[in-house]
C-alpha cells in the first residue's frame, strides 16, 4: 500500500557470498575476513571503523517471543 501511495517500486535481489564479502563476513562475525576485505577493497583499517552497539537486546527479544508463544499456546489450549 505504501509503495502505491507514494509511487515507488521496491525490489530485492540475492547477492551471493562471493560478491558480498563484507556483509557476509560481518553476519558470520568473521572479523578477520571483514577487516581484511575492508582494507583490501576500501583502504579502511580497523581503527578507522567505529564500533556500533546493537540497539536491540536480542536475549530480551527472544525471551519476549518465547513468552508470547507460551501465552498463545495456553490460550489455544484453554479455548479448545
């Protein structure tokens, strides 16, 4: 609805590991490969990059998801 309302089109495209080394190594937390590639391709040293702490606490998020799933299961069992 948003795309139609604002007249734009969004597409996605899979980018394989060989073409997406930086993002792939970061997602796998392979920091040696990440920093090697960043230096090789962009001339960046590790100290040139700022560490960004995740905005979400994933442990808390997973706890909330498990709690919601358990509540849903209890509700379904009670109403069955």
